[in-house]
DNA sequence: CGTGTTATCTTATCAGTGATAAGATTGATA
DNA sequence: TATCAATCTTATCACTGATAAGATAACACG
């Protein structure tokens, strides 16, 4: 289990830091963050209970690292969706992509947003969404839009998408067999 | 501190159950739920660490009770807002009321929605909002709306309001001095 | 090659937590 | 007054986050 890889990381365990994060992601995906403990992850990685603290100042710092991984993964998903989408429906496609991301990993949503409040302006998924929305909104409206108007519309759309992911999916409100179509319809009922 | 009241509740402490809930609300409002412990509340109430378990099966059950209190308080706030609102802007007023409720108690939001996923259809604030929205939407649209359409529009509006409370308020996105006006504008950018 | 430095990891150990069992206390009831 | 059940206390448990002190091994440099 250890001797196979002759990789970059050279120390005792090899790459404890990354393995802990991987195990953390896996655990949260399966059981949620509530019952996650550093000791369980340490044991699962075959090290002592104090070992993780060589890599993370405390549990909170560790969870920050896990959070960053998920955020990055979400951002990548959105970017891929963007590249596949036509200009006309790109905002709806991004919204669907966002909702579906959390539909496929419901416990990620809880974990991501139950922690310390996220600063929206430095939250990469929103930053990306904002850029796309700014272009799309200008194209949709003939008249010029002020920066402030664009920002407000963007926040509203994002809030809707975010709220949908929260309420609509996690509680069986939406017909999950037609997820794709359903979400499109829901988002279409907003006129931007 | 104990001998003053000659109230209804007759047992040892008097009314430990309610005091614990009150102390819990107070604690969450001040510090958030993360560092809340049953032992602290017990000590703050002047009883032993095991006493709370005579009233609550476990910590989770206790937090459920606290959650119910907050939910009830939110529902009441919405109902009061409804009664003061004209028919035309009632949906926007309810939205503002929702956002402002959590603006005034930011940690309640985290607590309320970071726990086990809420079943939207039995969540009293949404139930009330749904009833109002159904009437309002029918009045706004000349043409008849199907039940399904109403439900979708309602969910979308609710999702927006909920998302606004999350993103817009907690991260200083909105000008908090003009909170009332700002939220109205934001919600107006949705066409229902 | 060897010596020191440093990151990594282990072994205790601590305080705080949720929770339970066993027994004490007290209000209510008959 | 005697009984009963709700309430509360006193131990006690396992688990957790965290730290200190020491062991180990990779690495840098002479």
C-alpha cells in the first residue's frame, strides 16, 4: 500500500497531507462533516492521531483546505459547462450545472455553506459566473445597463440558483428524472 | 436568583427546559452553534451537566427545539408583515421581511439551514409564503395559471429570497443603510 | 562521507464533550 | 402519610481536538 508509488513526495508517509484531504472529501461525501474527526482520518491513513497536526494547524484549517478543493472542483465544472454552451442559454446552463453539481454531492452543499460565511466577491464560482453574466446581460438588453444594474441582476440570478440548489433538490421538490429540463424551466420563469 | 419567582412550574429548578432553550437561543445569537455545548448551558442555568438530559433525549433533540423556536418566530414576523402590506407589493414585502429577519440575527441563518435538510413542504414560513403567493400570482396574471406553474414560480421566488439572505446580506454586498429600499429593488428585477 | 538541521511522525497526556447508569430529592397523587 | 414519577446529582465512560516532548528519517552542506 505504501511501497508501490515512487512519486514526488519523499517523507515518512509519502503524502499524508493530500491523503488526508482525499479521505476528508470521501468522508464528507459519504457521511457529512458532522461526524468527521481528525483521528478517524489519521487512523484511516495509517498514522497516529497527532500526525495530521504537522500539516494543518487545527481542524478548522484542515476543513478550509477541503473546502478549497470542492470550490475548485465546482469552478471547473462551471467552466466546462460554459465552453459547451451556446451564448443564448449560457446563464441557464450554468445555473443547471451549479444545481446538478450539488445534486450529485448533496453533502458537499451542506458542508460548503454551513461553515464560515463566504465572501461572495472572492468566491471563485461566483466570480466566474459574474463575468459570464455581465457579457450575457449586455447582449440581451439593447439598452445600456449600468454597472450597478448588472450587479444586482447577477446577484439575484445567483441567489436564485443557489436557493434552488438548497430547497428544490435536497427535499425532493423537483422531479429528479427530468432534472435537466425541470431546472431549465424553473430558471426560465425569471425574466432578466 | 432562584427564590424570587413564585411561578407556575413547580419542580426543582422551576423551568429548566425553557431556560435551556432561552439560553440556547441567546448563545447561538451571540456565538453561533459551533461552540455550543450542553454542559455550558447547564452550568449557566445552575444545574449539573446531566440535568438537561431529563428534558431532551440528546443534543440533537435540544437543537431541534431551539430550531423550532426560531422557525416560529420567523413565521410570526412574516405574518405581521403580511397584515401590514398592500396586496400589490405583498410578495416583495414578505421577501424583505425574510431577509431582514436574518440580517438582524445573522447567526440564526447559519444555524437554521446548516442542520439536517429542511422539508420545504412542512416548513411553516414557506407554507405561509406559498399561500400568499398563490393568491397574489393569480391576481397578477389575467390568464389562469396551472397549479404546477404557481408552484414553480413560488419556489423560484422563495429560492431568490432565501439566496439573497445568504449571499447579499452576510457578506456586505448590500448597502445596509438602505436595506429596505435595496432589497425591494433586487426583488423587483425578477419578473413573475 | 558525516554532521547538523528540519520536517515528519509517535507516544503520552490534557481538558472538554455527549451520553448513560445509579442513586438522591422532591412535588404530586391517592 | 405512603407511594410514585419526574427531576436532578454524582460518578463514569468513550471520544475528540490539541499540545508537548521525544524519535526518526530526509535533506543540505561541508
